[in-house]
């Protein structure tokens, strides 16, 4: 089995009930975008804007981490190259700012731009939201994707909140905006949260095509996926998410055995 390398993001955000938004606690240090100075030409690119590279009048690439400046970078790209039709996600490790990342996704969708992951392309973490933003989504064989759950400054992850709580609704609503039904959004979100923040679930091109309906229906139903301790996903309707108690499992008490 070949190994996979996951880029680890070192930022932390927490949900502020008072402000009703995610608030950054620790700034991330991993900024691949720094390798491409804004508006500086490099290799086959004719111009660069943060992590975005203009290849010609109709094609651009994403190479690097997106951050809070990325919506502005992307708007500048479109201002200079209004004919951009396709955004190719080549090496997309994720984002330093989820709110800005979703704003960027909405800009991509509003501009009617296609997202394309080429052979060898890698789309991970928050970059998956950008792929979903494409007015048309294209995946070449040999592309890969990785997802994982988020975590806040208190160590809380999605399952620590009610499914319809604001931190979870932020993602579910975004998926709905990108064309998923309520049921599809819940299943996709549950899949992304099926591994913890420090882990990763890897998806092939065929896997992701299934999730966006380009080959088969959504892969095997996620009914039974844990959404909070002791509860599993039962069903989803337009605005409500139902859970039921999951079967109990007896686990070995390792605390008694470890030094």
C-alpha cells in the first residue's frame, strides 16, 4: 500500500456565540502561497494572485493554502482576467480561514467558473469546499481528495454540537448552496467528519464523483454514522436532522492497564 502525506494545518478557531461566527485563536504558520508573490509571474503562469495563478485568459490554477486575503486575491484575478472559465485545483492543502474560504467558494460559484482536479491533483481539507463551488465539477482519474473534521480552541469537534447548531449549520448551509439536497448535505458532512481533526479520510477520483452524482448515487448510505456521543444519524428532512440512540459497545478499560 502506498503512503499518503497530509499537510497539517496549525491554525485554531473557535465558535463565538456572541459574534455568531468563527474567531481565529492561533494564526497558522504554513503559508504555501508565499511562494507565489501577488501578481508575480512564475513558470507557465502569466500572473499570480496569492495562491491563484493565471495561466491564460481562460484558465487559472490554485496552488497553495487559502487564507483571509484569498477572496480579495480571487476578485483581483477576475478583474484582470474576466474571461476565466476554469479553475484547476493542482495542489490545494486547505485553508487558514473557513469563513473566508466559504466566501471564496461563493465567488467561484457566482462567476460560473468550472473547477477541475487534474491527474495527480490533490484537494484536501477546506479546499474540498472550493472544488464543490464549481458551476461544473470535473475530476480526472488519478486525482485525490482528503477530508477531516474541524476542531475549536476548546478541543470540540462537530459531534460536540447539535447537528442544527450554528457551527454545523454553517457547513450544511454551504453544501445546500452548492447544490446538495438537505439529505445529501447531511451525508456528505457526516462523511467528512468520520475521522478526527488530526486524521484524514482519503478519497479517490471515483469516490468523489460518487458524492457529486457524476457516476453513481452517493456511496453506501451513512445511516448509522455517529453524530454525537451515543447517537447516530437516522434521517434528514429539509430543515431537521434526526438522531437515534446507537447500540452500546463494551470497550476494554485501557486506563487500568496503562502506566
